[in-house]
């Protein structure tokens, strides 16, 4: 009986360690995703400033100055 309790305690400790490691991994991934989303937003802003005509329809596009 004592061996079974010891085995259960060891399993519990191992599972608790695994859960803690998984939680740390999820937290790191959440921070990485947030950073990537901010970078993507900045890249979209920069892209729209560089190529505004790509984001416009032909009706919104201004004619060239020589017309």
C-alpha cells in the first residue's frame, strides 16, 4: 500500500512539473504572438504608405496629372 502511495505521489509531482512547463511555454508563445501582431500592424501601415494605389479601387484612383 505504501508503494502505491509513493508511486502516486511521484506521478503527481511529475504531472505538476509538466503542467508548469506547459504553462510557461504557452505564456512565452502568447508574448511572441502579441509581438508578431504588433510587427504585422506596423508593416501593414508602412506598406499602405508606400503603395497607396494598391489599396484603392480604380474608381478611387486619381488620374495622372497630364489628363
